[in-house]
C-alpha cells in the first residue's frame, strides 16, 4: 500500500472533470491538481512547447511526492504522453486511450465523431487508438477551438455556447455519427449544450470516467492503493490565480476549495 497522493494536471480547469471521476472511483486517495491557467489553451501550441509544459507540470507534481500522474488534457496526452512515460519512472496515464476504447464499444453504426482542440485533432491520436480496436469504424474529427475559452470564461450554458456548438457540430450531424468523443477535458462541462445540439440519439463519450478506472487498475496492479479508510484530500495549484477558475471549480465540484499559485517556469 502507498499513502502518497495522485498528481493530476491540465491546461486549465478542464481536468477537474477527470479529478471528479477519480474522487468518485478512488474516494480515499489524496489528489494534487495543477491547472496551467497562465498558458491555457494548449491546443494551438507546437509539440515541442507542449512537451516542455508537460515536463514542467510533472516536475512540479513530483515535488509533492505523488505516486502516479494523470495527464488530464487531451492535447498534452496526444503530444507528450509517450515522451513523459519514457522520461519518468512513475506511472503516467493519459485520457485518449480510455476515450477511444469507450467510443469503439459505444458506436452502433460505426460512425464516430471526435471533437477536441486543434492540437488533438491534428495529431489523429483518437483515430489511431480507435482503429487499433476496430478498423472498420469511420472517424470524423472536428476542431472546436472556441470551446475551451468559453468554458474558462464560465459561459458553458449560455447562448454564446449554444450558437458556437451549432456551428461546430453541423458537419458531424450531417455525417450521421451516433457517438461523439468529448476529446478535451473541458468539454464535459459543455455536455448539456452539446447534447441539446446533437440530440439524445447521439451518445456523448466522456473519457474521464474510463481514465479513472484505468488509474485504479494501474494502482492495484502496482500495489499503490492507499490503505486510508477516510476520504482523501485535494490540493489545487495554478500557474496564474484566476477568480473564474476558483468560482467555476467550486460550482462544478460542489465544494469549497483553496487555490495556490505556482511559478511553473521554475520547474
């Protein structure tokens, strides 16, 4: 057994969707969350820059003596997971494999949409993972770059979000997809708006839940589960203090949280 915490990081507040699932599935584990709010969004940035940011986040989380790290960001998973797993000697998991597996199991007509940041869609990481499971599935990607700033602004369920979703998703509706992967951890916060636009017959796949199960499996296999019987703690760190982050996080997690600033460039 291992009483150390679990590190979770994202470009901003989107990774809280993964944290929420981890807390549901592994309630006794301590979690250290880092949101790179000073440099969000990651989507338009180069692979080299994303790798740099990922390594800085991991270096910071390791100062908190975490036993495993979840890259709760699709862009960072697509661009830097392999490099991070090679560089560091602790379990590091991303969100794409879990999402791809769920999408492949969910689709009935073999037509899957993937929405994400420009970086995630261009990487074709979901395409590759889904094809490993079922080569016959047709995958249609759509970059939805404005969704991240909409969430970060706290506009998830507004007319701005609805009109943006309508414009982005019309192509996927025309393709008759029956499943859409929410290929950015910010997007589950927009789930209601997206769902209303595509209709109840289209399944929205949230990789966060399967990612949490993957984490649990790895902790069990490596004998890293806590023996703690009481609820675990959560610490929250950001690279830029942002009132919106705190207010949205409190509303989403339904709890009071304290947030500390980190000079991430030092790491």
